[in-house]
C-alpha cells in the first residue's frame, strides 16, 4: 500500500526494505508439525486474553503463550497447538464454536483466531487451552446484524497510557460501565521513558527492535486492570506514534535520519504490535507495512472508520533543522495547506472518501488519533502559529475531508481522538471561523496516564478559537459514549489520582449531540 503513494524511486527503495525485513521476521514457512502436549515452565497465559473487531457473525480472539513474558516469553523455539472454544454461557457449558490453531515462534507464540458462524448482536464467552493449561475466560460479543436498529451502543475510548506516569485505574472503572466496545486510539505503549519522576518504572531498555518492542508490550499487559478490561469486551485499536517512535511520519523518524534504518525499526515495532493486538490476518505485517485502517459496523446505528494517521502521512511541514513536530508561525510556513500534504496518504484518503460517500448508518464515526479541529496558537512573539505534528500541519487535507463530509451529506459524523493529553469538545467547520456552518462534532479524550499539556498556556488561546466548546488538560481518564438513534452522549471521566491504582473516578462534564444537528451541547 505504501507503493501507491510514493515516487517510483521511493517505491523501489521501500520494496527492498520490505523484502529484507519480511525475510528476517515472519514469512518463514510453518513446519508441518507442532507440539500438541507442550510442557511449560509456568502458566503460559500470563498476558491474558482479548477479542476485537466484532462482526455480526464473529470476532477475533487473541492470546499469547508467554510463561516468562518479561524475559523473552519463556517458550521453546517450536510451534504449539492451541485449542479454543466459544460458548453461549459464562460457565462454558453451551459451546457454540471450537477449534485449534498453531502458536508460532515467528509471531512470539501469539494467537489470532477469526471466529465466524455465531449469532448477531449477542454476548459470548471464550477461552484457550495449551497442553494441560487453560486461559482465563474472556467475554466478547458480535455486532448487530446489518441494517438492524439496536437500541443503543455504549463504548469507551482511551489513549496515551505511559506506564511510568501512572496506574490504569481507569480500566477498572470501565468494567462497571456496561460497555459493548473499547476503542483504543493510540500510544498503547511508549517506546521510551520521560524525565519526570516515575510512578512505576519500565525497568527495560528503550524499545528499538523486535525483541525490545515485544518486551514493552508484554510489560504493559502485566497490568491487572488493563488485562481485565481486555477480557471484558471487544476492543477496536489503532496506533499513533509511540508504538514506534515519537513524532515519526511514514519513513521519517523524529530525527529525520536514514529512512532505511528507520524502516527496519518500524518493521519490528509493527510486528510486535500485531503480535499483541486482536487484529485479523488482513493486518499481518509485511516488513515495515501493516494494513490497519478498516471499517466496522454496528447494525444500522453506527459505522466506524478506523484510521491510520502515521504510516502514510507526509513529513511535518517546515521541519528543516527541527525534531519531529513543532510550533511554526503561520505567515512563514504555508506548506500545511499544500494539496500534496497528506495526513492519511492518497490511497487511504480515497478509501475513506469512498466509504463516507456510501455511509448509511445513523452515526458515522471517525476513530483516529489526534485533535482534528484547527487550533490557532501564538508563539512567544505573539505571532499566529500552529503545531505541525497534528491536523494543523495538514490543514489542506483536513479541509478536503470536512468538505467531503459536508458535500456528501454524511449522516451525523462524529470524530473521536486522543494524543494531546487533554479533553477537547469542538465544532468542526470547513472554514474554521466564527459563524461558519458546523459539519461534524469532535470529542478528544485526555490521556489515561501520560502527563498533561500546560493548562494555562492553552487556555489563553481559547478566545481565538470559538469553535472549541470545552478544554481541560489537568486530569487523566477516558471518554464514555452512549449512542442511540436520537442522540450521542459523551461523558468525560476523570480519575482522582493517577498515581493510585485504586483511584476513584467521576464525570467531569457531559455533552450531547442530537441526531441531525451537528454541534455538541453541554448537559
């Protein structure tokens, strides 16, 4: 897919790197035999279970055999047979589907089972067996049948869960939220440590290759609240930058070094991501490429367009001599409005525009990584400025997308995002000015744990951004959404103390979007 968006010279270069990385990682043929009665040094399901991407007849089930997850996994270098079963009851008595698969060392003994043949719109329970060992029981569900009008959809979305910055108490509270889905919008892991005194430590080297990315994913999944949330309902995931490297853009690292070296690193990061997420075979990485953008339907109520804002994007504008993203003055940097400046890449953008043109559900959800609304800032001299790593660095692409939503009369578009470690509720407009028609509503969640952006600095910009209906950066948490045919309710959930694994939670603010009337109203 990368090849469709680059010059012939770059295309040839990427093919070479992809071939090299693929040969070195996951394309070795599986042997015809596998261990049916393996012996484990310890319980092999320490990283738990999860499910994802529900369809009306099934979903993806995931686990990974790892009796010693923080020391490389603790598995022998041979494939192992894993059995799975899906039941209609929590006691696993009424088994609806079952089968077996192979956990291969080429994929860190991870398992991705694509279940089908189930009934739409209902809950199921599942587990895995390997040798004498059994996994915890997970709960999952199928999506409603296409076109059917489910009474409601309730889901939460979260992002930015830096391990060292706090505990994942937010997930413990999600267990009481009666959720159908959890959407994760990027920065599931962080490849490096922050300078601030940690609440808990990575105690690992920075992630830079396949082995160290595997270790980082395994560490995060040792958190009991995160594992419990994974087992409670299906997840829908996408990534941002820290799953690989801060502020990367396509084949450019934050430091804009040798693309060949960076793509080798990206190949390891992408493979480790696939190995630890409930993704379908369509997302099996090929060297430094992984198909992540996709659509998911929820009966006739909602359609999710899950986007990838990192793999195909243009490099941040006006970045010469600068690391990754940064603040630039509008008057001196207009590359962000150039037609070629793309957040999604030409192929993904065409796919999205075609899907939006045909969208027919009551609500249309763009699940992506960042704040989409324009945010006028000022630099230290007082000049108008913008941040290049977000959608403001791709303002022309944003305008194309919002104009498409308007012109195609896409039903009830809502954008959800993360990345900026703060809550934002905004009106999205083709022309971001006071009085311009509102095309879509946007909700951006704060980080689950990662440090906040400076509240006072950003609050000063708000009078110049009248389309921003709400902003708060001083608290950590997530967003809970309840969707019916008539309205969309977003509740901004905040933890009392991210350093306390038993922290209490409350609702900071709630906003409603009425069907047919874009623009969120506080309730």
